[in-house]
């Protein structure tokens, strides 16, 4: 894969800050130095989880969002490698594969104007390139019997995650999306707002649940579309946290009944978490604690097949905070 940059022992030595009397996560993760095929290399590797990053925000640009998600992987992996390796974190069960790098596409994106229709159309064509890489990489990881953890990039990558998992298992999968938005908009060219609708239309996604949808930012046409589909269900943030018409615990159970009977992916959009720097930062959203509870709840099911953390767009001053948040979520998935 031309755009895959493998994580090396040199990267570990550069990023891990060793301390006397401590054992760091990065000192115990597994790496792949070379391979004939990713599938063969991972099949023979004694791990459960394979982590990789997607360094892009092309899909976010193509959806008129705030870019910045291209940097998330580098921020998150540095923090992750420097947490403690102990009986809870299970570093020896993890392979850090590397990241998908799109410097050439990002250089082109930086020249485009989001206010020009032809530039947006160009960006949406670039997303197709990323889709192919993500779906192929995820398919190989899943086919090898491992669980992918995908970090960074826009929510456009939900499409590649779902397609790749479906191809790896040779059947459609379900998905639960912890998000302020549906990302189930019309198929108008690929971007971060329609990854799930494309996956559904193409038969890779079966049952879909959106957890904590924000009522103010979902069009009636999208509600009408979802309300007609028995495969798509949702709840809203306002119903749970504002009007208290239902409880968080009750909604976790309802959502699980829709997705966990078959292999399913867990998608977490940082737009849903209050005050986290992201492509659409919200002043009103779920707390970090509620987000971790959500993830821990769904991760415990054997049918949980992958985790995707996306849309974080940290500035330099927020980098450490965002890196720690994503690391908590990664390890919550592994611990469950």
C-alpha cells in the first residue's frame, strides 16, 4: 500500500519517554517491520487489536467543516505509547501498524476554496482514494481475525471501516454511531456527512443506530428518510440529557438490541463530546465520562468488531488534552 507508513522501532524510541521503575505501553506493543501481505503478517501475530491512523481531513473539507483532523494520529499515538503498561492496559495484545499518509492530497486541498463548487467536487473525488485504502486495510485486519482501532481523520472513514469489515467477514455488518449528526445524508459525492448512507446503499451496512443525535442540526428530510427505514434507529441528546424523557442507561439497552446480535462497528465522533476541539465543536454534548461509559458498554459485546475515533481537530494548545481523551477511549475498548 503506497499510502501506508509502517510504525517502526525507531518511532517507538523517538516517542516513548522511559522512566526508571516504570514500564510504558509503547515498550510492549507489537510492530510489523515487513510483510508480503498485511493479512499474512497479522494472521501470524499474537495480538487482538491493530491500531492505525488516518492522517486526513479531506472529507471534512468536502463537507464544509473545520479541518484539523489530519494531526490527530500523531497527537494520540504519542500519549498512548507513554501510558503505563500494567495488568489493565494489555499492551502486549496490541499491534501498532502505522498510519495512512496523504500529504499529496492535503497539499491539493490546501489550495482549494470551500466556497467554490468545483473545488468541493474535486475534494469529494479525493475522498474516493482514501475510501479504497481504508476499506482494504480494515478488510485485511478483520480477515486476519483482529479488531481494528482507527484513529483520526473525518467521519467519511466510517464508509471504509464498514465496507472493509463487511468484506473481511463476507457479510453486511451493523454499526452504532455516538454522534451529534447522522452522517446519513444524500449520496452527492463522498464526504464526512454521508459515509453511513453510502455504506447502507451499497449493502455493507445493515442495522444502524445513531446515539445522541442533536435535534437542531438534523434536517427534516434526513428524519423523514430514517423514519421510513426499519434498519435505522436513533435517539436524541435532548431527549436523554435535557428533557429527561428517557435515561442514558435505558437508551444503551435499546441501542444494543438493534445492533449487537450481529458483528458491529463502534463509531465515536468527537463532535458529540462537550467542548472537545473538533470539526464542529459543541458547547452542549455528552461528558467525557458518559462517552467512556457508552464505549465500555458496547465494547463488552463479543460482536464488537472495530472502534473508530474521529473528527477531533486539536490546536497546539489543546493537543495534550485531546491526546489523553483519545487514549482513555482506546484503552477503554481494549480493557472491555
